[in-house]
C-alpha cells in the first residue's frame, strides 16, 4: 500500500480555501495548471511510499503512540507560495513547531515500522492546490493573489494514516485518490 501520515483541515477551512481557489481558476494561465480537489487537501507529515501489508499494523501502532504523545495545536491556512513552476501551495500559520514535532514523530514511526522513506528534507508545511509543468504557467500571479488569504484558526486534533491510490492511466484529468485508513486523536 502507498501510505503517508497527514492532518486534514476542518470543513470550514477547506470551504474558505475552495472559495479562494475558485477565484484563482479565472486568472490567465489557470487552464495550464492541474488543480487539486478539496477532498484531497491535506498536510503531509511523512511520506512512506509502498508499505508491505505486514508492516501496516506496526506502523499504525506507532502512529497511535505518536498521536497520544502530542497535544492538539492551533493552525490556520494562510497565504500562498510555490515550488518553482511546478507546485502552487497554501501555507500554515500557528504552532508550526508543534506541527514539525508531529511530522518528525510520524517519520520516526515509519522508520521503526520498516517503511522505506525518501531522503530526509526539512519539513515545510504546505497544502498543494495546483501542479504545473516546468515549462508551464508562471505561478507568481497565483501566489500574489493568495497573499492576503487566511482562514479562521482551528485546533488540529487528529493524525491520519492515508492511503494514496494513483490513477490507473488512460483517463485524462484522472487524479490520485486518498483515503484515511487510520485516525488517532492527538494528546489522548
């Protein structure tokens, strides 16, 4: 199974983001981007890639333990940014230190459970809203349009183990599907 650990913003924050993204889709060049959908919006904490079925129970147990050891923290979606010309994202504001600690704990849980992980990079909380090609649309106008975007804050209180199902191919516009296969409250 292709798995990752994540947190999911609450419906109210997702609705506010959906409204902002709807406005972005009217900007010049928007038709050259692949827009992500609200049902897939999340903050990835640790990506595990393909995890053997026999390793999933151990991973779930370690993630449950990591969740119990971390208190809920305040967060809000805010502003936009980009990774080159390929990823347009919305950031996080609030207790980013708590979020980084949770990300580190979920990465460690994956290592201990035998999940192969890509090379380590510093954690940069972001929620991807669109993807482009290296030679595609200039993302700067979209980042500028998101400069004042912010949602109401919320208390992040759940950790999810997510499964990613990649497109089967052949269908234009098909996107990965995500499903929560485990969820644990923080701090309990």
